[in-house]
C-alpha cells in the first residue's frame, strides 16, 4: 500500500474568478476576465463568471464542506479588483472583509490558508494602462502584495505570488485565448519579464510586512517536454526555454537562459529588462508550487506537410509558442480527459525528479492536479466518477514514486474543490470533486470526494 509522510499536507484548490461570483458587489471593480467573458464569442456558450459558484454568498457552507473533507489546507486566490478595485490606492473594505471571513473561517476549522495573490484577474484599469507588458503593473502588484501582507500576514500559512504566469503571458498576450485577448508576441515576452519582476517585488513586500512564519511560494505550470525521438533534442530545448526556464531562470537562478534570449531575438531585444531586475526576481522561496496535468510532446518541423499544434492550450489567432516556428506539438496517445489532454502520470514523476536535481534545496508542492470528465448524474442522483478516481490514484502514485526516489514533495492540492468557471471553456468542463448544479448551486459530493477524504484521513492510497 502506498503511504505518504505524516507531515504531508493535503489540500484542495479554487480561484476567485472561477468560484466567487458577486462580480459587481460591495465595491468590486472589473477585471480583465469580466471584460473577456462579457465579450461575445470569447467564452463557450456565452458563459461568464458573474455568478460562478456563488462562493461569495455561500462561504460558510463551502468552508464546512472543506472541514468534512478533512483537508489540512485550502488554496484560494484573492481577487485583486475586489480588494483594490482599480489596482492602486487603498483597500476596498467590504472586499477585504470577505477574505477576513474566509481566512478566519478556515483557521476556526483547523485548515491552513494558502493564499494566491494573482490568479489571472488583473484589474481592468491596469490593463487599460498597459497590463503586464508595462513595467508599472509589476510595481502596482508589489504595492497590492504589501497591503495583503499587512492585512492577512498574521494568519496566512503560505503565500503564492502568481498562478501559472506562463498562461498569463503567453495565452493572454500571445495567442489571445485568455484575457486580455491580445496577440502580440513582443508584448507577451515583456509580460513574462514583468510577471517575474512582480513576483520578486511581491515576495520582498510580503516578507517586510507579514508576521509569523508565513511561507513564500510561486506556482508554475511547468511543461514536462519530451521529444518524439533523439533527433528532436533542439525542439525540446527551445520549448523548455520558453515554457519553463523563462520563469525558473530568473526566479531561482537570477538570470534568463541565454538560449531563450537568442531564440526570441527576432521578436524583441529584451530591453525591458533593467539592471538589477533579474536579481530582484530571484527571492528565497520556502516551497515551489507545481501544477501538472499532462506532458508535452514535440518534434522538429521542417516546414513540409501540415504542422501539428496539439499543445493542449486551445487554438487561437496566434501561437503562444513564440519563435517556435520549427517546433511541432504532437498529439499524444490516450486515454484523454474531457479537455482532450492525455493521461500520463509518468511525466509528473519525471518533472518532480528534474526539479529536485536542478534545485535540490527547494521543497516542492503539487498546487494543482486534477481532471475534467463528463460526470453524468446517475439515477441515484450521485456522480460515480471512477475515471477521476483512477486519474487521482495514478498521479498520487506518481508523487509517491518521486518521493521514494528522493524528491522533497511536501503536499498535494487536488484541482478542484468544485465544478466552476473553466475560463474560455465556461461551465462545459467539470474539474470538481464536488458537483455544482448550475440551476440551484447545490453541492453534491462525487465518488472522488469520498475517495479523497479517505486518502487524506489515512495518508494512504487504497489498494
């Protein structure tokens, strides 16, 4: 039987725009995702996050649900436009009070609050002023982090500065399939840098204000890139530079990789990087958050035949893979989740071991892992999601194998607590271990929630 360390931290996760709703209540300002979802044709079925899971009004019940699951931690995100509507100035007190209630409610139930500062909902006012491609956004983010540290720093267990900056930069400003729907490769690379800079400034701000022993982290959706054959090593390295080392380099080593700068030289001269920026981006972290769903398969493309673009990130007006014109993203064998992502847990073990080799002193945390499936309601009114149970079992086994092989993995957060607004897919994709009825907002435990509760309680995977 697979057993995890007694100190292993079990949790689940959500994000503000995906669950809270109350999009224009109590002084909350508009975010880029409000603008995006209200623009016809950008989100499946015309869905928006206006109501989402109504978590804002159903907070106590959802906190009780977490307590019933028995998790030791809950990863949530703070809505920047809810607490600081325009992205500058003082706090919006009603919005800030909501997170007081959330954090205090978690602590009262013995659950550690893990707070993500930025899960993609940039205040629209900051986007209008240039967004993440503009340096000032990083400075505004640092001030926001300071305010959050002053308000909640005595109660937050772990701070996560950014969630998946790869998506913020490349899907938001490169391919345009995420908010703010821009397709400018130079702007996307500038966004990469200012997200890195903002991360470093935010860690500095949090450490200067947060009381107690709060841990500092960032969550990266690192792509475990494989080549079709040994002949594709250059394609692997280019994709890895753009997706992984563009963030790992400055954040953990204090420098961008030279091959990234060279590969993208036709797009930008990187003059937005000022002296001292890379050192600022590199701040001591207590744990690195890792989001994993599936590996990425590439090969060299010589320009002949139709080019495969099966990277799993939706087809947009442009590619998020800047300067990768000679890299082909190959569709991998199934089985697949409802997102069309192949299920291959071996990539998680390999990714964790790579990070452990490259950064041996930095503990790791799985901050997201999960899957969307059709999840039909059975005649008995329940959801018997055996496919999700199997997915979670496979990936937790992969985590255990990495730990056995020497990786310092401290915890695991299943994505997601409940079915929610899945960005440009709207409500069509269900990731939750708890079902949310779109008409009544009723929460119903799926079989996976019962299974996960047992795992959390015992620290063991059932045979």
